[in-house]
C-alpha cells in the first residue's frame, strides 16, 4: 500500500516542474515588441517644392499587390542643378478599400520609425538630404525633409542614379537617429534626373 502511494507521489512530483514551467509566462521579455506592426505600403509619393517658387515635382512608387506578383512602377524625380527643395513623403496601403493613410500611422508611431534618404551613383555627391521633422525624443523621423542639389552637369535618373528611400521600423532595436534598423517597411530606389 505504501509502495502505491509513494509511487503516485513520485509521478506527481515529476509532473509538478513540467506544469510550473508550462504555466509560467515571461513578464519581462528581452526583446519586447512595442505593439507596432510593420505596415504594408503599396504607394510612396515624394513631393518636392522648389524653394522660392511654386514649382512642385513628384515621383511615385507603386506596388499594388505588395511583394511578389506584378513588378512595381517607379516615377522619376526631375530636379534643377543649384536648387533647394522642401519635401514630404506620403505613404498609402492601397490594398485596402478605401486606401489606408500609412503616413498618419508613421507620424503617430514616430518613435518607432525613421526614414533614411541615400543618394546613389552619380547623385552621391550632388544631393544633400536633411530631415526636418523630429519625434518626441528629438530624433529624426523623415516625413519632412529638404533636398539641396549642387551645381554641375546633367544626370539621367536610373536604377543606379537614384535616391534610396528606406523606412526603418524599430521594434527590437532602439532608435538612435543614426543607424537603420534590421526591419524596413520600405526600401526603394527612386530614379532622380538633374537638369542644368
């Protein structure tokens, strides 16, 4: 009789650690998710107004079906040498009806987002992009920016001569204002033509 009771207790004692581990929940994860999901962005529009004028130039990237499927389309920005522009970016998810304004979400979750604008190819020494908007921690966001085009010869926009536009999403990496995250909501190259 004692043997059966002790045998049952032994089984229960073996199950106890398993049950305790199974029922425990980690209250302080090492990589907390701040609740911001990565956004689906199907349309990116850059709008630049030439300083001192009412001239507005735009370029739009569209990928209506997201990754895979049909190839995306890229508009070309045409800028004047020696000019400065005030810019803004608009983001949409047009897979939804009506389209969802992702720009508003990025603005609301500014602490978890930052744009990086990187001139490529022949534009590397010709364009200077400066982010002008900040989040509540005084770190750059990039929904608003300026573009200064240096004087010089013409450049034809292409996949090589382009402005890389990347929207970093900071969930598991702290935003420091200088480094890109390993998560990107967008990472595209907008062709840029410079005229004399």
